[in-house]
C-alpha cells in the first residue's frame, strides 16, 4: 500500500469552483482498480495552537493506493485527463508526496 498527499495551490478565490469540479470525479476514482481512499481536505478549526493552516487557496488530496502501478494508471485515466483540463485555470501549483507505511 502507498499513501499519496497532494497539496494543490489555487488561484485566489477559486477553491469552491475547484472543489465542485473535483467532486465530479471522486466516484470514478474510487472505482479505479487499486484505489483504497481518495478525497479532498481543507482546514478545520481544531483549537490546537500548533496547527499549521493551509489557507483559503489550498486543497490537500488524501489518497491510498494498493501500489504504485495503480497510482500510475490513475494518473492517465481518461476521467483524470478531462478533469485536469477543467481545473487548469484554477491550479497554480502542486506538491505531490508518495509515501510507504513505515
């Protein structure tokens, strides 16, 4: 199993529009072979003083995949290619972390 954390930097004020497009692909991604978990996350209030906030122009995607081959197949899936075209104007950058359980 691998864990994937994708931090997506968005153009100011576009998070809601980005998330609307993102939600359209969740069911398709979760149906992909090897997908164990897939979903967006944003800041929430915790009351913990050391919490590091993402801010209003970032979304973190939390994913789990059976293996790297499943993740590579996900990257080229037709619904992902169409999604990237739809959100291109919103995305300013992305940091991708692919991790193994320790």
